[in-house]
């Protein structure tokens, strides 16, 4: 496996490709409005016909009762469509459903075992300790029903970090400083059993793992510069797209924004790429995107893996277009259908791009959300901005899936000529995005 920096390459050629061929059919699982918008460009629609399928009911439960039933239903339904590929950028069940269905329909995609190993944070850490031990923090398992016994076996002392073996966003992730704090936190750190049930069922059917997801992972507290490296593997070759910096709201572990390209030294980024290549090779992960959250400590000059996600970061897709002139969805679709990898036809307009997460730290009700006219005014001022509205007027912030520590209500993706220009454009865009939130906490002060 050879590591390559995708956007520094100029050697991809569409040799032997019939540019007038019929568009390839791609099943897109659990699409979002933002994703549908990005997949509706002329560059994509000229080559791909996207068919959309949602796997959740309105109450977020899985359709057809189980993953096994769902995949069998989708296999029967889409076999007659003669699909060329499957695409899903959504975490958890969407991503798992996509790889299982691709296997059933004999389409390009990663093996279920490699995907599920990434999703199960404990077995992912075991793989990391095997293939990239220098990038793996100390870790251990905590059984919520046997805390005292678990602590006796734990290769860690307080303080340490805990998070569910399987969760969403950053739910349940928090540092703990004593046994008392651990026990007090326990009830808020584990996802609902209904959330874990379909995942545990898939583990039983598709892995040799002895342990379910009904545990907490304990690990050393990592400090430093957090970032995400994104890439993909095709036919055994690992390509790196780039490194994106993660910036938190002050004093929290809730993301404020992600900025690309990273400000980290190139030497550090190259080390990160080597770690990514080695662990994805060890997992035998293939023919799909991945992203790895990392922590670089400038004092010790060490890099540690926070977690591995066996999917692309949909939120970053337009970063590469703004900076390099090529949206990562074009690469994802080529990968999903075994098409030639796309060529950069132009340079990006900006030198930096970012995704800003608009949050509040107290629950509340939306009394006004941006109207269609409001959004049109924003797009007139910022034509290439991407706006995602997570809640609408009349909704309570807690109605949407959140990280357990804050309440996300909108996301703004925007580019800039430099960092100062980026922040200025973001602030001006934010002012135009008119949200009014009635907080349920009278004493709440925004960060």
C-alpha cells in the first residue's frame, strides 16, 4: 500500500473512459438536504444518477425492525435497479447498512468486519495498539454494572477520559477525576439500550467479537491540537486528502469550527498520514473513505488517535472544492462505482475554508428561524456558502440529537482569502442568519 497526497497529484487521466456513457446508478442512504444539494451539481448529474433511501422512521427507530431485515428488504428492492454503487456518509447505522448491502449486491465497499471494528471503540483501540502502538493511548473497559471490579483491572488511574463504546457525536464523552464522579456520571454516559440493540445484533452476526457495545471505554486524557485527517483507500492504495483543524468552544469539548487546511507543521501532518496509512492497512479497510480524529501534543511532539470513523466527513466536502477546486463527493462517487478518480480542472477560489457550528449551551425553544427569503439574502451576499438548519421555528433544541453538552442549531460553511477574511465573512454571514431562541434557563450566559 502506497500513501499519496491526492491534491498534490497531477497524474490521474481519464484514459479509455466513455464520457458519453449513461450515468451510473448510485443508491444514497440517509441523505440530508445539504447532501442532496451537493449531489445536484451538473458535474455529478452528468455522470451519476442518485437514488435516495432513508432507513429510519420519524422516531429515529430502524425501519423493518432489524438491520438484517432492512438489508434483505433493500437487497430485494434494489437488485432490479442494477445499481453501480452505494454511498452513505452518515455515521452509525447508515454507514453499516451501506457496507452490508454493498457486500450482498457485490458492489465496491469495505468489509463489514473492518467497518464494525472502527465503530466498536474498544476493538478499534485493540487494533490500534497492534498496528500503531505509538499513537494509541492507554485504555481499558468499564462494565457499568461492575464498576469496582472494572477499576481494579483498569491500566489507568484517575483522572481519565470515558466515552461509550458506541455512541453518536460526542455523547457521553467526559473526563472523570474520582470514583464518585465516575459513578455519578455513569447514568448520563451510556446511550439508551434501544440505540445499542441493532448495533449489538450486527456484531453478533458479522464479527467474532465477544463483547457487545454495552460498556464504557476509559482512556488517558489527551491534550494538545485536535484535528482530523481524511482520506480513502482504493484497491489497497491509501490516499490522503488533507488535515483539518478542530477548534472547540472555550472550556468545552463541543466543536466551534473546523478549518482546512491545517496550521500544523507539514512534518507533523506527514507523520499523521503514515499513522493513517498503517492503521487502515492493518484493518484491511478498502474501497471507501475514512477519517481519523487525532491529537498532537506540541510539548511531547506525540500524535495520538482519538477515534477512527469508516466514512467521509460530509461536513468537509466543500472544503476541498473551495481550496482545491474539487468537491469530495466526486471522489466518493467514483470510488463507490469503480469509476476513474476525477481530475482537478481548476484551482479553488479560496486559500482556507471552514465549517462553523452554531450552538447554545442551554436548552430552549426556537421562536424564529430563517425563512426562505432570509436564506436567499445570505446566498446573494455569499453565493458559495453552505447553510444547514438543524431546527425550525416551534421546535425545542433538545428534540434533535445532540452531544449531551450543547445544542447545535445551524452550521455555516464558508471560505476566505486568509484567516482574517474567513472570520470576517463568517461573522457577517452569522448576522444575516436570523435565529431567536427562548432559553429555558434564565441564568444562562452564552460563551
